[in-house]
C-alpha cells in the first residue's frame, strides 16, 4: 500500500509518498495511527484523537472515494491524504 500526501501535508512531513509497514489489510484508522507515529507533524499539534480530527484536519481518498475510518485498505491500494472539503 502507498500513502500519498497532498502538497500541504508533504511539506509538513517531508515526503510525498510513504509505504506503511502494514502487510495485511487494515482499517484506515490503523493506517493513520501508524502514519502519526512516524510523522508526528501530521497531527499539526493537535492532542485530539484521530476520530475527532478526521474530516476536520484531513481526509483520505482512494479510487475517487472519500474513505471512512472503518474502511479496509488492501496492500495494493493507494490512499491520498487531502485537505478537508470546504463548502460555502
């Protein structure tokens, strides 16, 4: 699995892509927990839990679909971390 960071996140964490060391299908929240251990700056200083921040601080998409924290991610998937969608 490959995680791509959108531009504002790649600047924050210092890379554009990362391959988490997760070898089996995993829920998105497990992948995000791993990413925040490796890249603490992804939290942007927040002390909130991922479930409280997801959607407000960043979103994840795969295959053109916004992912939920409970969605399963397979090894061959690519996940992109993007800014939250704003409406007006």
